[in-house]
C-alpha cells in the first residue's frame, strides 16, 4: 500500500453522510465495505486492528497498531506535529470496562517525531456502549450525549487538534468530538485523521444493505 495522505472532498464526501464542506478530513487508505478481511490489504489491516481479546488471531493486533503508527509517522511532518494536539476518538467501552480497547491511543503514541507528540484522551465516554453491528447509527447529537471533555486535559491545547480514528464511516463520531472540542476551545483548528475511509462499492454490485453498514 502506498503511503500518501488523501483528503475527503467532493468526489468522496457523499460516502460519509455527516460530513460537510467545512470538515477537513484526511485518510491513508480505503476500506471496501461489505468484503470483510478478504477485501484486500487495507481490510485485513483494519480487521486485525479491531480485534478484541479472545478473538482468533488476536496476536495480529499489536503488529497492526505498530503498522498504523509507522504509516502515519511517514506522512505527518515533525513541523506539523509540533503544532498539533492528537486526540483519539474514544472507544465504545470506558476504561473500567474489561473490554476497553485503547488501540487508537496506542497508535497515536506510536507516531514518531524528534519530540514526543502531544497525545491527549481529551474526550471520553460517560458509559460503555455497544459496538455498532447494523441497524441505527447514532447522529452526532446523540453521540454527544454520552461524551464529555476530560477537563484536566483541556488547558494549553495546541493550535491544531487532530482527531484520530481507524475508519471514517458516516463521520458521526468525528462530528460529535469536533463539536464538543470547539464548544470549549473555539480558537483551535480541528481536522480529522483516519487510517482508512470506508468506500461504498458501486450500487449496481450485489451488496446487501447489511454489508454496507459493516
């Protein structure tokens, strides 16, 4: 896979329903919806990255996190990192939940620069939620009801806040976190950074609605 940071624009924004022209989002790779881990190298990478404790092949998770950190390190300059605070989107489980998964925190902390990156778990969930498996996807407003700012991590944010996640799907989580941060720190520039964006296959292909929502 070539490492080149790409931008969400008018050619692909329609795949991410909650994004608008004011959202500055970037990604490395494309994840093909509906094809699971067999859908190519990116699908395999994301599949391994999202493994949970007890899953078969869980030992592939750590190498996947290291791969994502290396790939992001190759496209984010030291100058940019010196100006930015990195904020992982909170996982579905809170820290006291036995299924808590801090994969994006670890990826962010693995991004290498001459000086350590400013990584902050600035937004946290109030209560654990179920991982989306199909059906209703929550809107940004609904997601914000279960999000809060970690007050002790708010002071002295850098001028750019990079919200990190593994896959950009509808954009709902990004918008919720972005809005929450801007409510408290309106002076910062917020951008989205993703390992991959979900690419919806040609509608004439034989793909079910359930597959598209994976």
